[in-house]
């Protein structure tokens, strides 16, 4: 059962910083351990930057999940060019920009739940969550 | 014979014949098979008899939970707890108390009139059964406490990080490493590195029975994380079959490794600019005071 | 536009990163550092990240870039004070920062830069053991 959702735009480098800060607030509130917090925030930072660099901007929905499992979920949406080959994009070392290429695959290793939906020409949605242990 | 007379018979039994009861009681114990000495058996037996005699003299010999039996319970509690902690079996513990029957019954046979002997026997029997049950119950509780404390200790001890020298810490791993435990181990080690400002961490896996791909990867991650923080890791104690497994798995364990913890420590000392050398016999500091005759 | 101060200690430069880095700040830091290494003929660059709560691949890339540029200018780069949780996360992310030297704190980092010859000896010792 999600609570209120914070929706933040991602259109500049400063927005990436704001997404990180908001995720940290939520992760601290729900009591994720320091290592879990750090992993989630780092994953959010990677994906926010992907949204900015490859998705030509978009927004992030940040929500706290309460119930049987407690945790923080973040959904990144963009209306960019989309990803034609998702398995390839998840491979370490692959990048369509000029980064180190750890973005998607690395982010997936840092969270408990990872889901990616993409339509070429219409955009990409990535959902991540990290649960309290 | 009135009830009060019967009580008096029981009181007399304890007060007048304490030493005879004790002697017969102790003689029936098969001390050779237990870990008890004769003195121990006698002093503990005397304590029980004494407390019991007082309780009975107060006019109550039926209900062990009553206030008059507080001393008896204390004595039995201490006795039973001690046995449990020293590793005596429950049979050994209970047998000691139940053997009191033999001492008491022997004295009843000698002293009692025929018509009240059965009644006295019955009372004594019931009393001792209660003592026995109380003893076993206390024993059981003590063992349970012991087990609970030990499991907690094992949990805490499962990931100890020890400081070997200024700037050198060691993590002796024992048992199987699953991914949950490895995460705790990893965080423990890294936090200790920060606290002790250790530049070298030795991970000793002598006590790890097997290493699978996942464990090897976890070890490597720990080594990499430590390096990012500015500390070097040395892995020691890789068993021959584990070395083979690692090669067969195709995991590249690209780290400094030493055969034993001692070798790893020697390397760590060397890297931190220290030398271990042997002193000449004359200048060896004595560990103990020399014996008197050696001085003269 | 704000910038990150660069201090000179002996023949080394010290940068303490305390704010959440954004793109312009990172680019500016790389430019400033390059300039100062040449200006002061610095032999080493210390980057203290003990205040950083996360290091993502963006910051990781910045650190690697600084190290590479410094090396071309004959200066060592030492990243000091990375927090345990940050180190664990970086490893999981797949960023080992190859080519970047590390130290537990600024003092050790300075020793690493100042004592290049001593460090070289220690490495030799390890090889012949």
C-alpha cells in the first residue's frame, strides 16, 4: 500500500541531486539500513541520470510502501527514443552514450526489485524498490 | 497415633539421626561413576538435610512450594544449577537427590514403630519425589539458559575482527559463508578498518570448509571494497581442495594470498615497515620468575 | 557559479568534496585541478571524499578522469576517506576505480604521495616474499 507520492521533474543535473535527496529522506524515514539506503540512492542516481542523458528528460515518482513489505519504490519515466534491446542494455559495459556503461545493469544489482518497460519511439519506464530487512 | 505425633516422628528423624542418614545416603552413591568427591557429596548432602530438617521442624512437610521450604529450594536450586553448568547429566543430578530415600528409609526401619512405619515411609517418599522433580526442573531451566546464551555468543562470535598489530586487523572466518552472513562479515570488516585505521586486513579462511562461486565472489567484493577505502587485503589459509575448486570454477581470485595466517602476518608486518627477528638467548626477557633453586 | 576550493600542501593539492556534486561543479573541478597541477608543479592530488554519502558512476567517472589527466601531468591521485557503505555500493555497481590510488585518510594519502620511493620499495618486498 503506497502512501503519498513525490513527483519530481528530471530536466537538469540539479534535478538528479534533488531526486537523490528525496529518496534519502524516504529511505531514512522507513528505517532502511545505511548500506541499503546507500545502494538505493545510488541506483536512483544512476537511473535519474539515464533519464536525463538518454531519455531526454522525464520525471521520477518516489513513494513509501507500507504493509507486509516496507520499503521505498521509485519509478522513472521518460518520453525518449526508448531502448530497442533491453537485455543488451542491461549488460555491463554497454552504453549508448559515453558513460562507463554501468548505469542499468549496475542499478539492477543495487535493488531488490527491478522492472523495465520500453517502447521504441515512445519512451522508457524503470521501476526499482528496496525493502526493509 | 495423632497427626502431630507423626509429624514429631518425622522431625525426630531429621534432628536426631542427621549424621546416620547422611552416612547411609552418601554410601549408596556410586561416587566412582560420577564426577563428585566424597567431601563434596557429604557437604552438599548435609546442606540439603539441614534445610530439610528446619522445614519439617516448622511443621510443614507436605508442600515444597510453601514458605517454610524456601531454604530447601535455595539449596536445591544452587545444587542443580551448578550440576547443569558443570556438565553433569540430568540422571546424575537427580540420582543424587533421589538416593536420599535410601538413607531415610534405612533410619525409619531402625527407629520407627511398626504401626506408623508405613505412614512415615509414604510421607518421606512424597517429599523426596518433590525434591527430585524440583531438581530436574531447575536443571532443565539452567541448561536452556545456557543454550540460549551460547547461541547468542556464537552469533556474535561468528564475525569477529581482531586487531593483530597497529594498522593490521584479521578476520578469521569459521564455517560456511552464505550470502547473508557474508554481508555482515563484509560490513564488520570495513567498519573495523575505519575505526582502527588499519591499512592491512587479513582474511583467514582456514576454518571455511568449502568455497563455491558465490562465496568466492563475495570474498573478492570484500577485497575490492577494502581497497577502495585504502586498505589492502591478504587472504590466508586456502585449503588445497578449495584452491582447486576455485580454479575449476574459473573464478579469478586475483588477490594476495598466503598459506597460513602466520605467513600473512609476516607479510603484513613487512609491508608496514616492520621486521620480526630473533633475540639472542641472553637478552631474552623471562616470561616467568626463575625458580628459587636456579638462582642459588 | 560556485566552485570547490583546492588547497596546496607541500607538493600536493588537497580537494575536499563536501557538497552533492552536479555536472557543472564536476567539470569545473576537473578544469581547476588540471590548471593548478601545472601552476604549482604538484606531484600529487588528494581527493577527500569522506563527506560523500554516495558515489555513483558519474562521480566515479570524474575521479577516474582526474586520475588519468593527473598521471599525464606526472602527478599521482589518491582518493581518501571513502565510507564503507559507499565502497560496498561501488563494488556492487561494478566500479572498482582501477588506476586510482586510495588511502584511509588524508595523512596516509600524503605519505603515499610524498614517499613515492618508499611505496615502491614496499611493493618490491611483496613481490620477492
